[in-house]
């Protein structure tokens, strides 16, 4: 009887975990390649300096060199795919 209870408990736990992962998978997100494409579409973009991802804020920090030689930093939200001020 204990074995049946353990099996049922395990199957229930697996069901709950997979349901949680499926719900998280439906959340829209922006990939790093899409974020880099947004940065490259800027008018003054000349070259990529660095690209980092802030896990806590879910923000891509993309630094790029402008046409006049300055370094600009662009923050793009992973969730919405829009620029964060």
C-alpha cells in the first residue's frame, strides 16, 4: 500500500511541475539576437562593444559604438522587447 501511495504522490508531483513549466513557457520573451537587431537598427550604430544579460531585472544591456566614436548603452527588456529608460 505504501508503494502505491508513493507512486501516486510522485505522479502528482510530476504533473504539478510540468504544468508549472508549461505555464512559464507561454510567457513571451525576446531573444538576444532580437535585442541585438534592435540595437543595430539605431541610426547612430557603428559597432557592438558588449552585450550582457541582467538576470534579476530580465534586461539586456547592450553597449555599442556610435558613428562619432562615443559609447552608448541600450537596455532592452526581455519580456516586452522594448527599450527601457
